[in-house]
């Protein structure tokens, strides 16, 4: 699903606290054609208020799983913010939000 969105001119970025090497291994496994960006110190995550304080398996701060659809002007048009790391939005819901932006 994400690959199809990328093919339609949508830019997809994944931001993760993982090391770049680990993210790239995941990208290869998923055959992802989008970029993974590292947020090792959670600076971006904190800036947007997306930290789950103490939510890691060892009590460390971790990012809340978040999917954001922005329009060309950077305005948030759709947002999915989960309370648990295992929860992700339905890919079709994300695709629908993106299609709604089409002129």
C-alpha cells in the first residue's frame, strides 16, 4: 500500500529512534521505497509532543506510533496517534486520506 502511494507522487518518510543500519535492514526486508530518518535522541518526537514517557520495555521514553498526512503547504489533514507500539492505522485509511488531497 505504501509503495503504491509513493508511486503516485506522495513523499513517505518513516522516523524512528533506531540506528540507521537497523532501519535500512527493515527497509530492505519490507522492500520499502521510502526514506527512513533517525531520531536517536527523540528530538523530533519531543518537538511534536509524541513521546510516550516511560513507555519502553525498560521504562525508557519511546515515540508514540503516529501517522500524519500533510498537504503541500504542511497543514495536517489526517492524523493517527496510537497509545501502543503495536497499533498502526489501516493502510487503506491512510491511502484514502492521501487521495482526498488530490486536486
